[in-house]
């Protein structure tokens, strides 16, 4: 009986929360602004140990520094998922934030790669996982295997399966816009205040933020596997700089929220999810487009029919018409166009690839191109 009721309760809870969020203005609260800070990994989950550095320790030190600075503000209450070297299950991290009725959830991590890749990344929840984004999601989600009862807690979720990640973002979907606002502020601060390289704002299906009922982000403060960046993040000065950038972004987000009492938080503009300082990623012989819609109606392929999106094209497939935005060999430009389409209301927009006149898998198109 309990097994039967659980999905129903979850659905009804989500329906109730969606209704409140969809129709109620995002308002500054009269009570303290609650921020839950989550230091990634911990205990027997060490995270990555690139160049001999410890992700779990660095993430904790940065997190505690962010919290110490935020606690100086009398209007903010800080809650930590962990304050020492202990293991906390992923689902419990979200539960801590939900029980506290938090206003923000910020999870802090360090990145790793087989190359000398460098730079910060801030993730919000999203169901489209391609290339490097899926690898990050897979790495962070595999922590569930360290939990004794992961099969019960995650209902057969497989971190290595792209199909498993598609459905995990439903609960957080209503908060994505606010999450983007915070994530953009964090990445801007990494560039302008901490003077670090930014790899941009990205979307991935991350279990740690899938069930949080508030704006949530996962921050990768840099790559421990990069020789210089790893040493920087392992230093007290480096940790302090990164913590200060995150703290300032949270305070700026709260200030912006306070100034918009009775109305929605400032709208995300079309550039807010583009990659920062991203170099062109040209794939020779391949053309990328962003599919934005499919319909039995033959609409004129004009920008004004599709919320002003650029370079609209149309293909007929059987009795259906597919509509696309953009046409480029630059995969990063295609991702920018995809983000622009999503922010224009086409939440299911996705990238497609062509070689000549033949449609091919995007993964196959990128196989020979290194991240």
C-alpha cells in the first residue's frame, strides 16, 4: 500500500507546488532569507583527488567560508548540509533544504578531467545532457552507489544512462529561471572579481538538485586536475577568492529579489545562458540546427511565427512539419541558439546534426572532437 501511495503523494505535492509557483509572484520574504550550502562529497566519498588534492576538503573549506561571510548579514540564515568530513546521501541534502523551506540551495564542488582543462562552471538543472555536461552529471550522480539503500532511494536510476536523466528535472523545472539568475551572477563574479576563467553556465541532470523546491545551483570552482588551477584551489587565498565571489553573488541575488517585491524577479535575457568566453567549436562537414517545434500545420518559416528566433527553417517528415532555428557548423553557437530558444519558451528545444543531407546523432558528430 505504501508503495502505491508514494507516487501519488509525490505527484500531488508537485502539482500543488507548481500551482503556487506558476501563479504567485516571487516575493521577498518577511522572515530571514534561508540559504542552504552544500559541500560536495565527504566521509568515505572523497570526490576527485586530482594532483593529490582532495575535492571533499576543498569544497568544505570554500563552503564554510561562504557561510561565514553570509552569516554577517542579520537578514540571512545559513544552513549547512555538512560542516565536517562526513558522508551525506544525495537525497538527504535536498531534504535538508526542503525541510528548512530554503530560499536558495548552493552545492559546491571541484572539477576533474583527463586533460589540462581549466575554468569554473555553474550548473542548473536541465534534461538535455550532451558531451561534457553529461560526463559531469554522470560523475556527480555516481555518488549514489556509495549509499547502502540507493536502489530504494533512487528507484532504479542509472547515472550512466542518458535516458535515466531525462525525467529527473520535473520538480525543479519551475525554479530554473531563478536558478539561472543566480548562476549567471556567480559566473560573472568568477570572471570579474576572482579573475578566473569561466566555462559558463550550463544545464545537466544532477541528482543533488533534482528534488529541491527552491532555486538551486551546483558550482564547480575549477579543475583540481589542472596543475596551476589545482594548486590555486588548494591554497587558502584561492579558496577565499572563490568563496567571496559566490557570497557576493548570493547577496546580489537577494538584493535584486528585495527590490522586486510584488513582481517576478528580473527576467533572464537571451544571453544569460550563453557560454562565457567560449571559443568556436567548429565540426567540419557537419551542420547543427536547433529543433524548436513539430506540428501538422505548415507554418511559414519566418522569425515572427516563432517568437523572434533567428534563421527559421522547415522540414516535412510524413504528415508532420519540423521547425528549426539556426544553421551552423559551430557546436557552441548551436548551444547558444538552443538556450535562446529555451528562454523564449521552447523548453524542449534540442540540437540536431546533419552531414550533407543526412541526419546523424549529435554524439557521432562530436566523436572526433576533443573537449
